[in-house]
């Protein structure tokens, strides 16, 4: 399943951003429209990549879709030098 | 990890046996194994690594935890890293490596070898991908700093 929500929190000694819950599912619809608009360019890029790598264009699309749909559950939390970054993809 | 494997790794960590001896003992525990038992063991002092007893745990995440103190990093305050990567993402990422052109793969292999990482990206094929991920699921690396160095690194699957 493609990620639906991202959680982002950034903090440093001088500034504390409140934890943001980003509803990614709201982005998918406008993003789909953008993808349709730039689809000719994407198609050219896809064909070029397919020729370069010898992999079928459908397989390339499937590979990228796999990466996108596997992002759910990713969690990165780094604290260093008084700064804190938290990224969670749900 | 079964008891025999743990004992071998503890003997290796204590310096009672060499890495070659440990590899032979681990291989003897799994006579049907074709891969080297030392494939995923670290060379860092104080680390433990190895594959499990063949029981498929189907771990969902790869976790990397790092805790370092100020002395180690030179930064103010402790440094911590807590990363959880879905195994599914690892699978997808390795599959994505098939998109790297052959020439670039060769250059990548050379660069990795030059930096002491004996990994051949071009040899990672979809057919041995599952085996690679299965081995990764059994990976556990614990590194504790010594001589007053409070750095801790844990890599494991859950």
C-alpha cells in the first residue's frame, strides 16, 4: 500500500517545530494530475531508461511502484548536537 | 540463534578460536549450507554476527540503533540514530539496482572494492535476492565501545 501519512518533526536548540502529520493521501490526486500533464516527458525518460538498461518499461514502472509502496513503516530519528529530526512514513 | 551457534560466536568474541575455525564450526552445524558462514560477520572487535539456525522469522524491519557520546563525536550532547527500514523496501531497492547500466555497475564494483567493500553489485540477481534477504533477517551486530568510549551500535531485524 502506498504511504498515506508522513510525520515530520524538526527541533534545534533555538526552534522547536511542532510535530507535523502530513496527509500524503491528499497529495496523490494533484500529483496524479501533474503526472498526467508531464506524461510525454515521463514516457521518453522511461523509454530511454529501458533502452539503456535493457529492462522492459513495464518492469521499470513496477520497480518504482514497488519502492513507493514499500515506504510505509520507514522510521528515521536522529539526534545530534542538540538537533533532532524525526521522519516517519505510515 | 541456537545454543551451539551462540557458543561458537562467544568463543570467537573471547578470542578462544580464530575466525577461520569459527567459520568451519558454523559450517559443520549446517552441512546443507552452501554459503560461507562468515558472509555477514563484522570484523569489529566486540561484534557478534552470523546467520540463524535456519528458522525463518520473516522479520519485517531492519533496525539500526547508534548511541554515541560527546567524546566520540565531538558534538554537544549525545548523538543517537534510530532507523527502521522495512524489509520490503530493501527488497524493492535491491531490485531497483537492476536498472543500473552494466558499465556503471562495473565502476560501482571497482569503487566499492577500492574502499574495502567486497561487494559485487552486478552479481545481485533477482534469483538470489530472496536468499540475500533471508540471510539479512538473521543478522545481528552489536558493537560496544571500549576504553571509556560509550558508543553503542546495534543492527538487527525485527
